């Protein structure tokens, strides 16, 4: 299932806030609507956000076709700035915008129409590359998935978080396709319930055995010997291998370390941010407390009580068994080993 459909002039986004009850596609015909779709988590997952931003720039370019060359270039910079302000943690967003900016700057001598065609082609290329690289990642992850593996995962890292196939779920899909008889425990992933709503939805559709568990059950499962490995995605990985992912990931890594269970991170190279030395420098998105206090429009805490809502946490590289990328895997990641992927 692909969460994005580019028509050439508009971007259709599968509203993931409504899954699995409803499959509703929203048409974005302006870059502002694309930005809002990212902000409101109608589209989410680091690779999908990057591709969506690229398409947002492509749609924005088409909105500015009547501008003069100078006005057009200035306008495109404003489009990029707007999209860059949508979500701060997922580095794929900034990677895609940087790539599109580089294309625009390199070809600034072209007329507006020809430059717009190049921008559209580059956005399509980013999307196509994402699918190919995810499948490469799945193959690189296969050696770490034994026969009959019982796998715990967190949040959603599948087709819905990418253009197609997935990162951590892509590795799981590759193992399933290889006939390894894997089963999956999907953390529900509060407060947006991406595990219960999206991961379970994807795996069930693909006939991969999946059981939803609350986030707080992970320690129990490990203590009872019910988990063979943990595999998660990432929204940003720093030069030393520290990894930011959906809130609750760090807790899983600590539990896995205590119980001697391998803990893997799967992410494309576009998620690796070599400009940041450690995870301490990663900006953690702080979202609305209402997203925690309310579930399905119903207040779950007393009136007047607030809540914290950091959307991500950072897992230190010392807790990560291996980082699996489209270029290969890095075991016991640190700055030296991560540098070899460049």
C-alpha cells in the first residue's frame, strides 16, 4: 500500500489519522496543503515525509509558473522554507529539501517552465529511489532475522511510513518473503497508536502474523522469553550511531539490553545526519498535550490536567546491536564504523 499518489499536478495523500477505520485520500493541489498534511500527521514516517516535501516543492513550482525568473526563484525559496518548518526531527525532510534546492540552484539558468519540469522529475526520482533502497535494506537485514523469529517492533515503519515497502517492516517483509515464518508483536505506540492502527493494518493485509501489545507490555514479553529481537526505524541517526525514533524506543532498547535481546535499527542513508556528532544535538519535536489527553475526541485525564508530549526520544548507539541501511549494516555502531558507510 502506497500512502502517496502524484498525479503530475496534485498529490493525493492517504490520511493516516483515519486508518484503519477509513481509507480517505486527500488531494493537495497547493504546497500549503502539502505542508499541512505533514504537520497534521496525515502523512508521517521519515522517508514518506521527505518524498512528500519533494512533491510539495514540485506542486509549488507549478503554482508559480506565471512568475518572472527572478520572482520564481525567490518564490521557490519561500516554498522550501515553509515545508522545512513542518516537523523538526525527521532529517529526511531536510535532506529532500536540500536536494531539491541544489537542483534549483544548479539549473537556475533555465526558464521557469523547463526548471519546473526538472523539479517534477527529481521529486519522482526521490520517490522511486525510496522504494528501491528500502528493498535493498530488507535484503541487508535478512541475516539478522532467524527462522521462526518472534519480533517486537514500535510505531510504523512500513509502506505507510515510506513511499512503499518500508524500513524496519521492510526487513520483516523480506524475512516473510524468504519463508522464515516470522511473527510480530506491534507496540500500540501511544499517543497516535501507529502500531495498533497502522503496523497491524499493514501486516494483517500481508498475512504476516501480528499481535498488538500495549507499550508497557514489552518488559513482560522479554522477561517471559517471548521476544527474539527488536527492530525499529529511525527519524534521524547521528554520526556516532545515536538514533532518534518515536517516543518509547529508548525504553525498548534499555529493556532489550537487560534481557540480552538484539536491538536493530533500520533506516535509509538519507536518515543519517553526519553533521550532528551525537544524539544530544537532535531537536526533539514537542507536540500538543491534547494529543495525549484526548483519545478519539474524548478526554482521558481530568479537566485542568496537562500532559507532556515529546514525539521522539534518542537511543544511544551503545544500546544498538546493528544499524541496517540500504548500503549495508553497521554492527556495534560508533563514529568510526558509521563513517565507513559514507
